[in-house]
C-alpha cells in the first residue's frame, strides 16, 4: 500500500510503525474470508482491509477520528484471524491497537458510551471491585427490562453465583511434588480470580504434581489487555509495568524458567510487552525478557511427562480461542495434551471464527457477539461432544451462555486425567 506520511508524523515511533504495517498490505482481500464481522455484515468497512483504509486515511492526514472510523474500528474483535490468513504478514494487531489509542485520544464519544468504557476499564481489572459489580448485577437482573439494551446485555452475562475468593490467588510459592524440574510464575489474572477460581486451582495442582514449583508473585495482576483494547494506553501500560517489576524481582531472587498464563488473551498481551515498551529505555530490557519467558500453560504441559489415571474417555470439542490460535499461533499443544490424557478430541467446524467474547466485545457490541455465539454453538453442537474444552475464560463464559454442554478449561480436564479433581461442570 502506498503511503504519504509527513516526515514530522514519522518522527513518532508509533506512527512510523503503523506506516510500515500499512505499506505491507497489498489489498489482496484474503482477510475478508475469515473476518467474523465481515462474514456477518458483508460491509467492506467491517473487514480488516476496509478498516486499514479508514485507519490509513485518519493517521496519514493527522486528523481526529470521525464517527464512521470509530464505529468500524469498535466493531473489530481483535480476533487476529486476518493475521493468520494474510499472505503479506501484515501485523494488524499493532495497527488496530494504535488506531484505538488515536480514537480514544481524539474522538468525542457520547457521555454514556465514554462513561461505560471508563467503568469497564477501571472495574474489570480489579478483582474486588469486579466481584462487587457482579453481585450488584445479579441483584439488578429482575429489573433488567427497565434498562437500556446494552445494560440488559451486560446483566445477562453476569453469573447468578460467584465462587469465594481462592487462597491460590494470593502471593505465595507452591512447592513441586517430588524432584523439582522447573520454577515458574503463574499469572492469576483479574477477571478470572472473580469469575472462576477453579482454573487457577487446577493449574497449580497439575503443575506441582508434575515437578513444577509455582510462584504467585507479589504485585502481579491484570496484564493490561482489557484497558489496552479500549484504547486506554496509559492504564494498560501501568498494569504491564507492575507485572514486569514483579516478575523481574522473582527472576533476580529465586529465578524463573517460565511465566505461565492460562488465559490466552492475557498471554497474547504479555508476549507483546517487549514491543509495547520497545522505546522505553528504562524498561525495554526487562519487558523483552518477560515476553521471552511468557508461555501458555499448554506450551508448558507439552514439555511434561504425565500418566493418565482411569477416567472416562469423553468426547471433547476443543474450542481454539482466537488469542491462542491467531494471537500466539498455538494450535497443536492443547489438542495433543488432551489426546495424551486419553480424551477423544473432535475438531469444531469453522474453528477459526471467533465466538464473540473478545474481552469486552460481548459487553459493548452485544448484537454482533450474540450472532457469533449462536454460530459457534451451532458448530460445536454439530459434533455431538460430551464436553467443551477451551483455554480462555472469556470464551468459556460466552459459549457457556448459549449451550447446555458443559464447558471447562483445558487444564481442568488434564488435572482430572492425571489424578486431580473431577471438574465441577461434569459433576
């Protein structure tokens, strides 16, 4: 793609990076075949190629975002399926992130929209506040019919019951059972510690049982992905800095072989810390080191030897979260681990298409998210699975709201199959 950025604009490292990304695009349109929003709307501006044109025009002319650009960029899920499809290796993720930051800084949203986005960016990354908000949402559900459509959609996703806070989610060290093979830090996450504590508990049991010492580092928390995808760069970077500092302290004191993440959206973000802070002289080195150590839990499990115990050979529909298969390019490891544990794993038709969760997408773009969930559930139910496995809490909540088939995290099945607890969803 030909560009005409001014030299003054290209002096900004973020603008220079976006210009490089834009120039890589050859307008081929392969991305339109796998873009979820384009499949639903058939609107060119709801495809990566269309959004690239809008972003180019906005950034190249140095203008504030207009309503049309904000509308179509907001409708992007950041599923990154286009990056898997693109033959020219266009790094759409960094381009859309820059566009969102520019829109956040220059576009005048309505008061209600701006307030809602600010509340989500502030509440969701803070587990205590999020837990309080979920209790309030459960109490408000009987009055949902009196609320605006967007708030009704948000209330419908709030669980009726919440787990009690787990002891696993406080800073501590879980010693390895038997001879220690490695020492890792676990990112407990933010929303996950409020919505489903069983995932971290199963992860700790699974890893320690197989000779891995697990550290929950003091000061680590939200990865920053939630505010980042809302264009709130400063808030996202503040969360990321705290994690980098916390894990750097662990590296320098006890040492770390890996930083393990069991929420794939968080993993995509942490693996991008090196890029995020590439221009920060004080933090660039540590950020790059953290990104290099980050791995999805399925990547670590792939390196471990384990023996299964006698559990039923269930037919498992594996849902590949977009942030895992497109963002991190991890496709083989989760399926291989489930098969090694003795489960029958079946592929889901249209497995490359997003379920509609995408961080806060199902809260802010509920109409499109509901259509994508219906499409995903229909595909899952077509394979007659007994259980659904996924590697991302957001996907689990989104899909679980549309089907009666039990859905669990991949580590819950692996924990059970190697001597741990049977997942509550299968009770």
